């Protein structure tokens, strides 16, 4: 493992009068043969954080302030970040995410027992060049299982965020939680309510992209299934979880609403996974209210916005997700005339590629069908035809500008709307994309 560490870190370890360890994900990954693009650099020692920071600075590291309550300090060197913690033991009160008491120690076993899973509690002594395994984590790593560092009831009862971490780490690594681990998570699932929305959102995002960490196939689907099976999903996304057991027409679907949604994420491109997860989130509401799924796309868009606000999803992603959900059912039956589709494409051109990705994932998730979705095939053919005709897809591609419309006598306040009308007219070939023709057509629209 030493060969994978920076020479500066090795020099620092050799200069310390106490052993310096790498711990956590990086050690686990080395033993498991996993190779992420970016390593977690968690280091620790039976030492005072202030003393360690002083020694680190003499080796060229820069560091921030020491968090004295936890003995933590963040370091960096040559663009690489490290987080150091002093050996410690933490005391929790059920339902409180942060420890209420911290005790510093030189006992590596006590330090290991404050962590979450045994696979994350394996240490590498840099100077001695050896693995130190206080709790049997190496065996778990080699067997690709996840067990807790102490009784599962205690570990999850101490910190509700570990419920999300279980799903994420299992998904990313492909490791399987033990039965005791899953049962402990189920019994403590309510504690996820004590975790800040930002932390939940960060972990959920990592789960949605879990396959990107180590290339584990269908990792994102596995992580979501663990959230479902532990009961966490019902608490963080009750609107989505309400689709469990809710049947769909067998001619088109092999799965209930929730399972279909999870499978949609499995088939989805990385750019649309939140939309894939929530694309049918309006179905439970519509079914319970109306007895059918009509208008679930419009209802789902509004629900998705509420979820995004609740989880503090960025405004840009929230709006994109809601818009994709609102549009994903358009022309599902394939009955829309070509001109209608042409107008639809230019009206939603900013999201067109992602909408096709969502339509394809939705189609594949219905019956695990990897063929091109009929609506995707139709839309793509029309789009390619429009490209071959040299048609404009965005307002800036029109051969007339807003100031030219104003100079021709059109009211300034209507310019934006008229430009959109011109774009639509070009799409359905009512007017050519030529300045004189566009100006003439604009005057007709204005009058």
C-alpha cells in the first residue's frame, strides 16, 4: 500500500514519534482491489491534533484550525486533501447525530469501535508498512460483507446518518450487509429524521451515482433497494415509497410503481437519475385520489419540486427535474402529428436530449426491454429531419434579432414572445429562416 501514498505523507509518518495510520475507505479499497478516481485520505494517530499539525507543517503541509472537541484537522499539500483525527472514543445519546462526549485515547481498538462498519475500521501503519485490524475488518472485506463495529442496534442507534452510509457503501463497493446489520438498520430507521436535509441529499446523490465510484454494475439500484428494505425510503421520500405494492397494467408493466421507479434509475443515464427516480412520484397521489394514473406527470412535477425544496436540492437541478417529469409522458402513444412534435422539440430544446434519455429509461424499466423506445425512435427521426433541413432550434439561431423587430415597429414588451412564435413557425415550415420573411411574419403575428 505504501507505493500508493505520497512521499510527503510517508516523510511525515517517519518524522512522528508515534505511529501514523491511514484508515477507512482507502485501506478498504486497497485490500478489496477497488480503485476510485479520487481517494479518501483519512489519517489518524494516538496523538494530540495540535502536536500533529505542527509536525505536518514542518513537512510542507498546510492546515486549518484544529477542532479541539474531536481532535480533527484538515490538511492539504499539492492539491491533495487529508483529514486527521486523534484516536478517540465517542459517547452518543440516541437520536443525536453528534457525540455528546469525546474521550481521547491511545487504544486503537477503542478508536475502531467508534466507527460504523468493520470494513471501514482497518488501519495501515505507514512507517511500519503493515495492516492493523482490531475488529476483523479484513475478513469482511475479503468476503465482501458489511457488519457493524459493535451491536448493530447500538451502531445505528448512535447516528442516523449511518443508515444512509450503509446503503451508499454497500452500493458503491458491491458488499452485502449482514442480516444483523440490516435488522439493526430497520429497527432504527426512524432516526434518519434527525439528520439534516443537506446530509441526506448528499448521501442520496452519492447512491444515485454509486456505479461511478468503482464501476459496480447496477450499484445505484442496489443502494436504493437497501433504503427501501430498511424502511429509510418511507421516511425520506414517503411520496415515492407510497408506490410500493401499487400495481400497474400488466400489458405495459411487470412491476409495481415503486419497483418500476427504482429500475428506471438502473437504466438511466447519469445526467437524469433524480428525474428517473421521481418520474412517477405523482402516481400514488393520482391513484388514491382518482382511482387512475391520469395526469400523474403534472402532479409529479409539483411533488418533485416539493421534495427538492425539502432536501435542499439546488434550484437549477430541481427545476430541470420537475420539467423533465412534466414532459416525460408527451406522445407516449405515438399519436402526435409531426408538426406537433416539431413544435415540441424547439419549445423544449434545452432539455430535449435529457428528455429522450428519461423516456428511454422509463420504457426499459417497464419490462426490462433494452430496445429503443418507440417514442424515442420517432422523436429522433423527426429531429434528424429538422437538422437536415437546416432549421433553427434556438431563438439565437433565427436570422432576425429582437432589436430588428423593435425597429420594424413591433412593441418591445412582445419581442420575446414573437421570437418564440417565429421559431415555432420555422420548425413547422410556415416561414423560412430569412430576415425579410421573418420580419413580415412577425408583423402578421403582432397584428
